[in-house]
C-alpha cells in the first residue's frame, strides 16, 4: 500500500501521479490524498 499527500496544479497531474505509482511492481494499493490547488488569476 502506498499513501501520498501534497498539491497538484490540476486533476490531470494528480491522476498521472496515481498511474505512475500503480505501475510500480509490488504496489497493491494506492491512497491518493493529493489536493488540487486553485489557480489564482489576477
């Protein structure tokens, strides 16, 4: 089981991290607690 936390710029970035971790040999499960940062426009 792999659990990770942090911040991503967007949902695609968050999903990509999950995919990479799932592809690691021996990983049986993933808990993705990454939050998506809201973009700030000025």
